[in-house]
C-alpha cells in the first residue's frame, strides 16, 4: 500500500499506479516517496562513470575528492566556475558570507602566488 504522504510520480499518476498494481513498486524508492513500477529502471554498472573518469569530467567531484565533502570544496568549485566575489559565491552555493570570504581570499592569494 502506498502511504498518504507526498509521493512523486515520474510518469502520469494513473499509468504509474496501474503498473504498480501489476508489478509492484521499487521498494527502496517507495521509502523515499518516489513511486516507480518494479523493473522500470535499468541499473547497469556500465551506465555509471568510474571514479577516475568522474574525477576528469566533474569539477565539483574532483574538488570534493581533493578537499573533502565540505564548504571549501564547493566554494573553490564556484570560484573556478567564474564567481567573482564572496557574495556571489555565497548566493550561488547558499553558504554564509564568512566561509565564502575566507576561502575566496585564500584561493585568490594562492592564485597570485601560482599555487591554485
């Protein structure tokens, strides 16, 4: 039975519920509020980038790999994507001004020294 809490349907609701009645729903997604019929998603390892390929292709992933999953990595990513001021960074990634200013200042100092 599908709970009364907010559910997200990735297909039209009527079609989804009809298919769920026939096949059941994907349980791990149902717990999160997403209703999808069983066997409607293909999950294959070859559809996913390897960590090495992802490091080459995704700047934010690379920075989180280097700096850890923290504000510093996200702030540096925003700077590398062209943000020109701490307030612009703060608005883009929705952090407070203090870490945006502190990391921005250190990053720019390093860039002027040829370190970044």
